[in-house]
């Protein structure tokens, strides 16, 4: 493929990616205005609903996010009363 064609293909791909990112950002803003929750909070709530009793490590794995970031999101959800932390019935060292 000639260099000019590669540049045009690269430009087209980057423009498409920018449009996708913009659409995602706008949709996230609309969802946050409607629900009062960030996209990250909504995502974590979906994971917790699908996997009740999950630890922070498990939620982090399902969201492909580091545990520290998930903890911050969960902290905000706990403050709002949307999720609860409790000791595991099986392993008292574990928090679900």
C-alpha cells in the first residue's frame, strides 16, 4: 500500500475512533445527568448485580480495572447506600 493510502487510511481510522470516543463521552454524560451516577459507578453496579457477594478483587477483575480504582467507586456507592460491604460468611477476613 502506498504511503499516501496508508496516511489516508490512518486518518480515517483515527477520525472514526474520535467519533466513537465522543459518542461514548456524550452518552456517559447523559446517563450521569439522568441517574446521578458516573459511568464507572453504573458499570460496577452491573457487575455487583451479576455477581452478588463479590470481593473488590473480583469486581476489579470483571471490570478490568485496578483494585484501588474499584475501591474508590465502591466507596461512593456505599456512601449513597447503593451497595453494602459485609464480612464473608465463609471467610471472615474477606469483605464482600
